[in-house]
């Protein structure tokens, strides 16, 4: 699925996420529910432990509430979640 501006502007807390690619090999294949989001990190509940993943170095695969799976580069979601929801996204495709 193409990543649209509407997908980038939604809140990711509560969604299931998986790290598919990362420049840090320890992050790859971490998956779980997003329990918190800060300006530069996503916190996932992975195997009953909280794992903080830096957004800038990872590519995430999110499962949306309707069952759609989207892959989003972390660089495109860096920023405070409350500001990202309001921000207009420039199309890069």
C-alpha cells in the first residue's frame, strides 16, 4: 500500500508494529504494540518488555485498525506526535 499523508498523520499508539530494517542490527525483527511515542523514539511492548526504537534509523511496518499493513520509513515520522498530526505533509511521490 502507498503511504499517504493521512497515514503519516495518524496516531501510532495502540497499533502493532514491527521493525523491518534498521542500521542498528539489534532493532531488526522487534515487534509488538506501540505503547508510547516521543519526538525521536517509538516504545514497543516486545515479549513483556519495553523496547525503545529510534525512529530515524529504522523502517517500521504498522498494522492499521482495518487490517492494512503499511511500511513507513522512520525518518518521515520524526517529530512530536501532537505536532505531526497537525502538520501538512509534502508529497514525495
